[in-house]
C-alpha cells in the first residue's frame, strides 16, 4: 500500500532536484547576458534614463521642438487680454508681461523645457519666455502690429519697431528669426556670452528642478556607473 506514495514522493524529489539544477545552470547564463547588455549599451541606458526622468511623456519633446520653429500664434485665444491694452507696441509688451508672470517650465509644466499652446498659456496666466512671447505675438497679430519671432539658445522673444535691446534680446544673440508676415526665416551663428547663458541654463534646468526628480536622475546615473565598474571587474563573465 505504501509503494505508490513512495514512488510519487521519489519522483517529486527528483523533479525538484532537476529544477534546482536547471535553475543553477540558468542563473549564470542570464546574469552573463544581462551584464553583457549593460556593458555594451551603457550610453543608451544613460540617455533613456535621463529622458525618462526629464520627460515621462517623451512625446512632449518633439511637440515642443515643432512649436519652437512653428509657434502657435492664435489671435482668438488672446481675446480676453485685449481690453484696455495701450496702442504702442512697447506698452503692449509691458502689459502682457504683467498679465503673464514669469515662471519656469519645471514649475508650470513639470518638464525642463516645454512649448505649450497659446490657449493653455492664457488659461494658466503664467509661463517662461516662450509662453510670454507666443502670447505677445498673438496679441500683435490681432492688433495688426508687425513683429518678428527671435530665438537664441536660451531665450525666445518678439522683435518689433522700436524694441529696446537687452543682454538677452538683441540682434547679435539670435540664431533664428521668423517673419510671420513674409514667412521668411533667418539663421546666423550668435554671439555667445557663455557665463550669462550658463547661469541662465543652470537656473532654468537644474536649480528649480523638483528634488524628487533630481534624486531619481542622480540615483539612476549612479547605478549605471556602478554597474559599469562591476562589469569591468568581472571581465571573466564576458562571452
């Protein structure tokens, strides 16, 4: 009566032993493949991790690039801002800057760099230079005031007749200009004040970056660096 249970138990033990042997054989192979992948694609993993932390929805990046060179000029969206505006372009700009307080993309959009639509900016009533510029351009479009859209590597602004120059807003700083009336575009290599641009970029991309995102970014980079060091020390694991 005990033969059947004994046989079953023996078979079960053999099966477990075989599974254990297979698992022990599989682990080194899997580990070798994972380490090999990490070693050969560390750069790609760095880029993917940084992209994931900065842009959880990566589609926002190409959308922003498209809007940078094709701004969302929307005269209809700015109708609510027109009441009581002065007529002189410089005074209009001053009024719009008061209506749209400056805030970094990290603070408004949860990303280091994003170009929202004009309608979204008007609803939020806040944004960085891109937001303020596209709203001002939309107002100028509605009021038939001639303007051009200028871009530097760290700033975007609207140029018009009588526009005062600043350290960031001057003909030498721009690398791209678009004239909406004629459709013409102008490209040049800008004069770069490296210290000024570095401080501006650091402030907008890093200083105001949420602490949680900083921790995620640095911890992921630290992990990949540590993994790279381990791979070099375990060169015998390479196939």
